[in-house]
């Protein structure tokens, strides 16, 4: 097994020897046994990265990942752009760089998807979902996506509490022999007024410490043209318009401190700051194309992680985080007594987690994780509930691994208590959530495996679901999801022209009950949140990766995925009820068919990449009728890059053509995406 090995100075020969010994000859069992301590977190002193994603085909539950090199080759700007290339993922995108972007795995909803940043969860207790459009890829080393949960049992309890996990792994400092400073800078520019400079500095502080700092600014006006049709008819009158109120200004800054006290003890600290100012364009409906609405966001968090391996049997880790966020929404044209809507919200979170791993036998390990957190939300208006949520999660997990069989199981206990300053509260919630998974190698001589997992999990109502004035309902129950998955995986490496082949196929069945939905009460203008919905989801995900080496200096990489799913509303079969009209209809914004692909050519002179995403027909509302239908779309892009060595500097120049066919398709109805655009990037690395 070929691997890339990055060493942090001060390690010595033992670490290098240990990494080099991680080959196939040491057997899959030994390699898997170490996954809990080596792969949950990019260690400061050493990072080991599988070249051909072998971990994905060995996993008991579907797992996908994208390396930094793959994302750069695809020409994606934000995390949301890269996530669209994962199988079974739906990204709701409201258009442009500044539009809201949320991710849903296998139609379970964005609230069921946990988003991690360097192995620590990002939360939003107000809405229950994370806007992944705010994360750029400039400082990201790897994106990974797990359905159900990953095979890593040595992780915070909060990750056991989600139906799927998207983890964002940032860059870890690494230095060459005799080098104490790394520096990198990049500048992106392109269509719609894009200006995006960034800078990153890494500094070694003696033999045990390293520090990093990076910052990024992005500005874009977003005034892209689109075609507006005055009726949903093929021969309807149309005109060319430009999106307005789409300007975005964002600033992101991070600083990190890394301590490598020994081969068995590491610590790190990270501080993060983000702010944005964005115009909110209206839906492109008749007489409603102009908007003066605006949104301001600020987010600050400080997180720390410590890990100590006391012996081969016992490993301990702990993390802490403080998070503060602010959001202000302004609509200066609201027809009310004040003549405007001006709402502001502030959230805080205090979070602690600790985990212990015990290797009972060479092939059997157990982990115990416990998390505690306090979340608060305050608003500017009078009479707001101002809720506080106290959460305590404890997970007990076990895993058995040998050359052919992997078994994993966990049980999560959740205790939630809430308090409010005004009105009634949701009280307490107590739940037990089981999980079990297995992977079996079918042939001794081939990496052909069958895998299975089952998970019973829930998501809590958000603060908006419970306490939003006039809409929230404190009697809401948690939304429950039961997940089943059965799949086959295959992987093969060779030294000939076919360097690598990997493929997975997974059939899944998800059932969501007590789904939280908004329903009208007194009339169509007064709504309330209720536990009324049931959704039945069945689908198939296929992925494939091929690496070709036609000659020594040229490499061809091909990858693709395909998803077919039926996500049906099965709430109420009675046609005389409001819910009955959507019975057995595909849920909103869920295509039956989705696919993506990538072709990359690596040569000594230039690297070329072609990428596409495709989504089939969808419906904007729960009733599958012609008036709600959205046509399918395809988005194609091309990218070319070249590396140049300039003394101690490495320069990279790249150009990209996005949405090659210039289609203003819509992911969300009446929010057209940008047409053809161009982007150029210059990077310098010292």
C-alpha cells in the first residue's frame, strides 16, 4: 500500500519506522486496530493519508472523501461546491456565492447532518442546520462524509448523535528538513466581480511547538444575468435580467497552536473568526425581483484538543469549545407599523467532551465518550423566550476487527433539559439510540466485501421549532429516523496501466417518523410546527474510482457516483385531508436521479480536469404536479493548472470555466444559479 508520510520535525526514527511498517504485509487487522488513535485527528507530528481511498471500501458504513488535491483539480471555491460531488447528498443552494447552502444526506434533512471542524462539531441551536456556504476551501486539507457513523469509535459522543457526518479537516503544519517557516499566498479573481486573496503562515517554535495563522477576504457583486420567463410555458415571453442585491463581503481568520510533547501526547488550540455582509435577493417572480433585504453574520469560536496514549491499551482525549455567533436580518420595506423588520439574534455555546479507548485484545476495543454542553439564544425583541438548553450525551461503543470481519456497535444515551425566561419550556428529553454495523471480506484473494448497518437516531427540535413567536410549539417530540444499509465494496491495486480500481454499491431504506413540519392553523397566514410527517426513503448509491497509468509520466483519474432514490411522503393516505394530497408523492427538492463525475489528466506540463454534476426532475412543493415541477439540470466545468519552481518558491497558476453550457438552472425554485463564468488563481508557496 503506497502512502504519503508527512513528518513534523523532532520526531526521530521511531515514528518514521512505525509509519513505513504500515503496509499490507502487516495485515488489515493491525492497521484497522490503530485507526481509533491515528485517524480521528490529524496529529501535529505525523499525518498518514491513503492514496487510493482504501478506507472507504473497508468501511462498514458508506464513507466518501475528497483530498485537497482533488478539490483543487475540480476548481471548487467553497465546501458546498465540493460536497455536491458526494453520492446521496442533496445541497439546497439559493444561488450565487452568498446564498444559503445546506446539506442533507439521503433525504433525511439538513438537521440530521452533523458538521465537524477538525473533529469538533459545529452547532446552530436556533435553526438546527449549518450553512456550509460560509466555509472556503483555502485552508481545508480533506472533506469526509459518513452515512450513519464512521468506523472510528474513539470520537465525541455528539458524532454518535447524527444520521450522517460531514467533517472538515484543516491543514496541519509540516516542515521540511532544516526549515522553520512555511508561507503561502493566493489570489483568485473572476466573473461577477470576484476578488479573493488569502495568506497562510506556519512557524516552527522549537522541537515541540508550531503555530499557524491564515486569513482570507472575499468580495463579489454577484450581478449575473439570467433569463426571466413571464409564465411557465415553453413559448412564454422572456427577458434577460440581472440579479440584484447579491453583493457579498466575507472575512475569515484563524490561528492555531500545536504542541507535540512526545510520540504519545499532543495538544492543539484553534481560534476562528468569521464575518459576512450579504444582500438577500428576492425570488425571481413577477413584480418581486427587487430586494433591499440584508443579512449580517459574525462567528467566533475557540476550541482545544488534547490526546494522551498512556499505553498500548489505554488512550484518552478531551476537547473544549466556546462558540459565539451573531446574526442580524434587515428588511427596510416591511409593511408594518415600524416600516421595517430588524431582527437580531445571539447564540452562545459552552462545550466539553472526553473519551477513553481501551484495547481489550489485539482485535477488540471499547470506547466511552461523554459530552456536556450549554446553548443559549437571545433576541432583540421583547417577549422572546430566550431559551437555554443543557445537553448531556454518553456513548459506549465496541469494535472487533480481523483480516476478514469488522463488527461495530454503540449505544448513545441522551439527556436534554431546557429553560426559558418567558413562557413555557420544552422540558426534558431522554433517549437511547442503538447502532450496529458489520463488514465481511468474501474472498481471501480479492478485496470484495459485503457491509451492513442499522441506526436508530433522532434530531431534537430547534429553538425556532419550539419558541419562534407565534409559530413554535413546545410540545414537539424529537424527529426519529431509522436507517438500514446493505452494500458491496471492491478495491484493487496493480502496477500495470490499471493502477487502481474501487467501486461501491449500497441499497438503503430510511424511515422518518414524527417529522416536524409547518402546518396552517387559523388560516393560510398563521402557521405552527407539528409532529405530523412520515417519510419513507429507499435508494441506491453507486460510486467508482479508476486510476490509469498509460505511461510513466501521465496519469488518468476517473471517478463518478450515481444515486437513485424514492423519498415519499407517507403521512396520511386519506385524500380528504390536507396531508392526503401529498401521500406517496416525492418530497420537495429531492431528485429521483442524481450523478456526478470527474476526469483528471496529470502530466509533467499541465493538469487538466473535467467535472460535472447532474440532478433529475424535482418538485418545489410536496405535491407532484406540473405547476410544482422543476426541470433537471447539468453543470459542467473545466480546469487547467501548472506548477512552476522558482528557486525556493513554488508557483501554481490555474484557470477555470464554470457552468460551461451557460445554463441558469434552479436548485431552489425562482433562485437561478449563475451562468457561465471564469476564474483565475495564482498561488505562491515558500
